């Protein structure tokens, strides 16, 4: 059966099941009035109007499923929140770098924040505008710099003195001028998971705040660089506004001191990091985030750059998986599913929590560890979830649109999952499941 071109009729709201996720939040309309892209209808979990069971039948599992409406809505909400001032939303490509996702955002007019030449190639292949690309990262190679200079990107977010010198040399060779912004380390505590905190003194990222002024003075004397802005990125999955406000204040203080020396910055880049709700977190609403930043910027004539990743893509995707085996033990019950840490690393890496929903709603059940087939005790997707399961059932690992597919690997020689984007009543395959032959294609035995 082919889903594409065979629309599934939308059912009305009255048909929705009285389902609740494991956090006890009823489905349907969220508090914000936005429609939930993944919702139960007639007891079955749908992506927009497409039943997830049909996606599993057609494309197999494990499979990432995205909602076009959710991605569009989250990008627009972010952009609209800053409508009152000069700004550019540069989606952080590493959150989800699938071409269809990038293309959708490019069509909406998004900019992009890249961290490698590979991500630049993806943005260009997806139709992104290089004049809206900023290039972050601590280890840009000379080759990546050349690639970005020839694409004419908007700005390099420079993270060290050595990088500044290398960029000057590469730009000179290429006969180009590079726009630069120094990524400063504002030394504010984002109060997030230590692996995703980046704005503290002990982190590898950015330039120490105390050193930034001198480096700007040097940058100004470099013939193939133009000083464009200042930026930071203090961490990911932040659930409070205060660290963003402190970081912005620090950067504006620096901008003022530079201005006094005749160095005018055209933009301030606050980075990404706005958190989302996976379980019971209460991250700031985008509107409040925008208001807090705008309040600090006042009427300064400076453009605001933003680099959200998770906040745009996280809620727009889920990972669809099938139960292979149930193991009911004396101590614990295991549900062995066909998705694993190679598909979704966040639980293994950060002990992250993702909601797990049955595709066919059912109440009661037992407490399960949801684990994958990979030979690692750290290979789990969720701990202690109460679910009524049978072998062969489908499960949805929710809020997996960001740092899911983009962090996946081939560990245990597992082909990477298929990806499907749903648009209303249609499901489009946007990435085929990898074939085993592709996994081995570049290897050769000894002569
Ligand atoms: C990862 C990253 C982002 C995006 O972070 P989110 O938490 O996904 O919003 C933005 N900027 C830089 C430099 C990053 O490294």
C-alpha cells in the first residue's frame, strides 16, 4: 500500500480517545491552543491525519516520523515572537539535519547555524540561503573555512585567537573578506545537564570574556576580516530565562566598550538553548523569551541573531518502534524493541526522559524497561513505564525530532532508520532506511 497520494480522511475531534500520556497530560489541544501533531483518534495514535500503524506497515520500523505542520508552526512562532525588531532565526542544523527538514525551513525563510562543512553542504543542497548562514564550532578546518568563504556565508562565529589568525590567512589566500563575530564565554551557569552546558569558564567553547576586547582590537587590524558581531551559546535545554538575560547583558556591555573604541557591532547572537518539555519541565514560552531579550536590547540599532535547534524540531518528531520480545522477569520486565541507542542516543548519553506511547491506546499493564537490541547495558530508551504490551505492538518514543536522527550511528552494524514526514493526510518518505551494503561499501580487505 502506498500512502503517498492515497489520503486518509481526517476524523473529527469527537473521535479522539481519552488517552493520556504517562505524565498525565490529556491529549488534544495544548494549553497554547495549538493542535498536537501527534494525537489519538479512534484509539490510535496519528501523525497529523495519518495513523502511525500505516507508516510502520509501509516503511517499517524503526522509523522517525515528523510533522510538517508542527515544524512550520514552531518556526513561525519563533520568528513571529521577534517580529518587532530586526532579527534572524538561524536554525541550528545539528539538531536535525535531514534535507527535508532543512528544505522546509529554508522555504519559510530561515537562516542556519552550522558547525561543519558537511552541514553547509546540506544547507546548500536543501536550498538554504548562504547569506543567512552563520558558522559556529571550535575546530573549523582551513578547508571548511574556504568552503564557507566561497559560499559567501553571513558570518563566522570565531572561538579562539588561533582560529582568528587562521581565518585571516585563509581569507587572504582566497582573496575574500570574512565577516566575524567572536563567540564569547559569558561565564553564566545555564543550570542544565553538565554535558550540554557550554557557557561556563571550564567549557571548551568560546573566548574568555576578559580576552574578548583585545581580540576585537586585533581583528580590526586584520585586512581580510570585518568585525560584524558578538555571540554566545551558553547551553542547551535551558528552562529559565535568567541565564539568557545575563548572557545578553554581558554581550551588550562588551558591545558598549567596543563602541567607545570605534568598533561598531551590527549584530548580537544569543545562540540557541531554549528548552522544551519532555516530561514535566516548564521552559519559558517563546513569547516570554522574546520579551525578556527585547527588554534588554531596548532601542539599540543592532540585529538580533538566534540559533534555536531543539525548540524548533524537538516536538515535531517521534521515533516509531515495534516490540520484538517481552521478557517478564522476577525483578524487572523488559520490552525489547527494534529501536536502540544507535537510533536515539539521548537516554543512554544524558539519561534523558522521553515519553513512550502505545500506538493503540490501552490502559493498565505492567512496568517495563524499554530496551533495544544493542549489546550494552546502557542501551535503553525508557525506564519503568507502565504499559499494556504484546509482542508486535508499536510504540512511539515522543519528542524525538531534535538530536535523534542527527546523533544516530551504525553501532552494532545497524542500518540507520527511515524518516517520514507527514503533511496532513499524506506521508512522504524523506530518507530511506540504510541498506547493509551501504554500511560496508567503503571497506576493503587487506591485499
Ligand atoms: C547546539 C547549538 C545550538 C542549538 O542548541 P539548542 O539547544 O538545540 O537550541 C545553537 N548554537 C550553537 C553554537 C550550538 O552549538
